[in-house]
């Protein structure tokens, strides 16, 4: 029961509305700050830590008593980073078509990837790797043109002054010992200051906020701290309402989220970090379908990979990222800078629109059985082509009559040789911003 309650709390935290206005920031200024994120569409998440040694669930494995805390932390002795090549990581991520990357600087277990002065619990100080593994990746990602995001857990289940769960001290109520809680707050702020000074990340990806309130976390002050180093920094939703965008997790939304900006964080198998027993990898086609589903609702996909303890990336994950790269390179005009498409029911596939709204992109994750039919388009069609090849396609409009405004059916012929091995994308140029008919049809009253 406790596990279900924790899962429900985490889900509710992930779905808290984002988009709190920063003091003095206009909606137009926020839109400008969010512009790169809005256009990026694809990011790669990286969960890497001592949990990769045994291949257990990151932090949650000891929290849920799957193994003792001491055994979990003993994994530090096996974390070598012996095959870690940050330049190759960044190259692969860039090749996938991702425009940004987010890496776990510190998960709930409290083990930092960088040489934190605020704590001795870090990869440089506690593992055979013996070095800061965060800095070289950030440098390589930036060198290869990627925006950099840092995941940071607000809670720390190893810190002696954290109240909700600790293996090194007793639990306590914050109201009963505010001085002890303040020591933890100071610790959090010290690490966030270190990360901001060293990296000035484009994005902070917080987690773990569900255990305390915004006031207890000092969320407004955290935002003030981060923006003092980078006024344009973007923050995800998991900071009790003070973030910029929503972060649904794993399950693709069935309706467009209310958040103006949002991102689906999504595993490549069933685990966030490396687990050698988890071989349930998603196929490239499944990942592509999830990606275009997000695009169709105006969101981003943050796809997670889990390197091994030595820093090598599983071959199955490499294969998915490379296929993503093939597809995104071919279809870039229908990805970056697009916005949510038309409502479901008008086209037999996912859709997006270009910024001007006069090009409708239709994504076909199947082989059409006959012509592709689109209804409700009131505009005149100028031309239709296959994205990536430029091949012009034939089309006809049926059932359009002069005596009413109900548009006809647009039917597009898509020959076999025009199909992509993954998802085929059609582009439909209209005579202006898309206009949709949403009525129930009409009967003849005059003819």
C-alpha cells in the first residue's frame, strides 16, 4: 500500500500545473526564454550512477526495501567509468536529432557526479572512477551544440539532516527541529550554487519535490538563486508550481496537456538507469510513434538512456538513437519549430503545423491501404509532397458542392516507393493558415 501511495504522490507532483510567472517577466518575455525549448522537440535523458553496478533501480531499490541501504551504497566500490567517453556520448546524442540533453547530476541517493564541496558523497570521492564525470560531458555537449540540462533531486535520502527518509539518522518533523531542516536547505542551496557557477545550465530538471511544500523547499528563493547565474534558465515543473513546463512521465497524454510547454520523459526500456535484466527495449518504431504523438500535441520527448557503470551505452540503446537520427535528419522540416496539429479525426495519423499554420504535416506510421483521406480542410490545397524526398503527390477533392460551405474529402495517393521504413510524412501546403470545418454537415435548402 505504501508503495502505491508514494507512486500516486509522485504522479500528482509530476502533473502539477507549471508555468508560474516570474516576478517582472511578461508572457512575451517568457515565450522568448522558452523559444529554444519549444523548437527543440527532442532531448536525451541520462540516468547514470552507482546503481548501474548491480543494475538495480536508482535510489528506489533501497527506499522500497528491495535491498539494504548499505548494500546499495556499497556499489560505489564497483563504479569505474573505465569506458566512459563523453565525446562519443555527445556525438551519439547529437546524431539522434536531439537538441538538448539532461543528465542526473544527483539522484535521490545523494551521490553527486561532480566534485561537490558540500558533500563527500560523490563519484570523485567514493568510487574507483576517482574523478568528476559531469564536467567533461557538459563541455562536450556544449561543444557539439547541445543545450545542457541538469537533473537534481531536491530530496536526499542519504543526508543526515533530511527528515523523511534517512539511513544515517532518525526521522523528524520539520516543525519540531527547524534548525536541522535549515541545515539541509543550506546544503541544497550550496550544491545548486556549485552547479550554477560551474555549468550555468540552460535547464534545471528538478525531482523529489513531492515530499515538501514550496515554502518548505524555499522554491521562490531557489528560482532567484538559479536566475542570478543565468537569467534565461528554464526549470521543469517539479518544484511545487514554480517551474516553466509540465513533465508527464512514461504514459503519453491522451489529450493535449493544459501546459503551454511540456515534455514527456520516457524510458527506452522499462528502467531509468542500466539494469542488465531489463531487456524489454522499445523498438525504434515504437519510439518514433511516441515522438510524433508528442509532436502532434505540441510537446517534446525526453528519451532516457542508462549507461553501464563503466560508461558504455548498451547496444540496443545505441541502435534506437541511430534510427532516430536517420529519421530526424530526413524529416527535420516536419519536426523542429512545428506546433500542435489539427484535432484527431480529421486525418488518419498524427499531425503538426508549421509556424505560419499553412503547411499541415501528416505522419503515417503504417502502410496506407489506398489513398490517404483527410476531411474538414476548408482551404484550397496548393500542393502535396513527401517530406525528405520532395516527391510531389497526386491528390483529388471529392464531394465538394457549390451550394454549401462543407469541404470535400481530400484524397492523396501515396505510392509504395514513397514510403519511409519508419514513419512517412506528408506535407500539405494550403492557401493560408489552416481553416477547419467542425460542423455536422448540411442539407439542401436551395439549389
